[in-house]
C-alpha cells in the first residue's frame, strides 16, 4: 500500500501536505508527493481536496462529494449554459468551443454563480451570530433574495407518501443529497443552517431549497472557499456537455438559425 493510499483513509486534518510542487527530469512532485504515488493511491475526488486544501477527504466527504458531482451531470436542455454549448456544437465547433460556451453561459449570479453567492451568505450568517429566523426576517423585510432557494421548475408539493420535509424533497437532487447526508451522520453547521433556513422559507412562501443551497452548505462544511465554487459546477456538468456536443453532430448543421428567423 502506498503512502498516498494510507493518507487517503486518514481522518480529516490528520496530515497536511506542505511540500513543494515542481517538475524536473524524471520526477513530478505535487505538494511534495511524487505523482506516481498519487496515481497509484488517490482518486480524482481525493485530488480535489489535495490540490485545494492540502489534505485528503474523510470517507464521508469523499462519498458526499462524489454524490454532489453526480447530481450535476444532467441538466436537460433548459439552462442558458446548455443553450450556448449546443449552438456552438451545431455549427460544428469543436468540443472545446462548446465547453467554453457552456462556462461563459454559467458565470452569472442567476446561474452557476448562485452557488458562490449562497456560500458567501452562509459565511456572513455564521460570522454574524444571527439566528436563521432573524436572517430570514431581515432579508424578507428588505425584499432581498436569499441565494440557494427556489427553482423555476421544481415547485410541486410532495406526494402524501413522502416522509421527507417538504422543503427538502421538491428538488430531486436536494432530496437525494440530504438523505445521503443523514445516512452518513453529517453534522456540519453550514448544512444545518441551510436546512433550517429552508424550513422557514417554505413555511413563509413555499420556497424550497435548491441544489445551490444544499451544495453551499456541504462545500463549506468540507472546508472549501466560495472562490472555488465554479470549479465544482464546471467539473460536474462537463460530462453532460460532452454528450450534448456528440449528439448535436447527428443533427442538421446550424439548425438554431431557424429560431432567429
């Protein structure tokens, strides 16, 4: 068993990697660890933590991060980021161009940028010492949106057989991730705040938690900075964009011009 494999199973914070990253003849070091050891003993999710936090995740963090990235792997054809990627593919631009169009269309605060804003608001709440009740009341009084709640498609009341709280089961991704968090015994304070705010907002206006809300709580609990938020949505969605690019090659070239004319 390699050193990297042993460390990957270690508890959070057990080892911080502070070595240098460098390339020289016959050797590549990532935070002081030979890349061969990482190739042999670490997974891709391990490397997200390794590169951004100089540590490996716990088993629970690894499981939850994998589930979150999987939840992003399908967005249908409804989002602005998907539209740009499909139009680029329709004129036979290479996949890289579709990927760039996808990223450009995702940057705004009302699309993937909402995750970063939701994380920043949770940090603000945590630092202020406000209760979730006061946080919700203050935003409501000012007529301000709370990022990470509400969805243009997922609005239906859950069926009578649903055992989950309504605010946590409207969005299918939220439902699955929260259920997994409970199974893992997830005790992070940020996700707890997200769930409590969601309960209060649902009582007030039937506004449920969306994927950005639950992800904001999870990523902060895992120790990630809001500035890294876009990384996760890009990594999670790119397999979906690659599939759409491939499918578009079987369609009539430049077919989206019909929409403009």
